[in-house]
């Protein structure tokens, strides 16, 4: 099997060494660059399977690189995992809204690095979710055709907005979504976007799901995600 290519973009050589060593050990082919300009060139010509992108690059920074890659039809489908420093919550949110799939906060452990890369590649390899197919995770069943949710065999009444939020998150378990992305997907651009409006809906939704409300995870300072199978234990 041909190894998957990972493009690692960072201006710190020690970070690139860490990424290269640990991903190469797991069978990935790692291409290293140190600038945003190089990242754009390699992404367009080499079409890597995934890009690890540092946000704090000199010159053309990571957010602008992300924006350009997602706006270019040749590179828009390449998943991007942002490498961020602690305290860059605003940049993380913006990066996700620009189209990045995930992020890793520095300093990170090799195990976390490999696990995140594998998780994103696994999600990307899945076909686009079927809008009509039921979603079943643990004892939570979501039936799009009937607009119905069943928990532990019992129907649960949700408001329109609660249902749409649950369905939006559960269709892509493991993906992190910002509050703005959730509101935009559920109600459209004409709906007032506030952190509070989404948070209130999530509180009500978790309460109605009972013990399975834990499947909806808060990502501090960023938004929410629905846990993936295998990480859903109490």
C-alpha cells in the first residue's frame, strides 16, 4: 500500500523533526516546509493527503494559507490540521470557520499527533453522510426522514433547533464545530449569532438526552463536537 503523504508546515525545525520522526515511524511519508509560500506550492503540485499547518508562520501566516487552500479547487479537499499555541482560541475558531478540519495545541505528545492525523484521515475516507440514513451511536437513534430521536428505546421530543443541532453534530462525529458554524447550518445567515444562543440550546439538548448528553462535548473557547464511537465511555 502506498504511504499517505503528510505536508508539515512550521518554521520551527524542532517541531518539524518531532512530526517527521513520529509520523514516519507510523508509515507516513512526511514532506517538510518552513513557510506559507512553500506550503501553497507543495500543496498545489504534490496534493498531500493531509496538511499539518502552523498558524504562527512568518510572512504569509497559517490562517491566510488555510484560506487560500480552501478557496482553490485544486487544494480545497485536502484536510488541514492546525498547529496552535495555547491561548490562540480566536485563531482556532477562525481557522475552523475557514475550513480546517481539526487542531492540535502545542506542546503536543507524539501519541496525540498520530491519533489526530489518523482520525482526520479516517473521517475523510468515509463517503459523504447519507441525509436519509439513520444515525445510531450507543443508544441514541436519529431518524432524519421522520425527524425523530429515540434514546434507549424511548422517543425524545426535541424542538426544531435542538434536533437540527443534534443532527448536525452527530453526522460528523469527532469534528469540532464553532458556535457560528452551528448557527449558520441550523438557522442560516439571518439568525442572530451569539455564543449564548447556541449554549442555551446545547444545555436543553443534553438534558433531554439524559446520560447520553455526555456525547456532546464542549471544546473550550471553540465550540462543540459529538464524540466518536470508541471514546464514548463514561
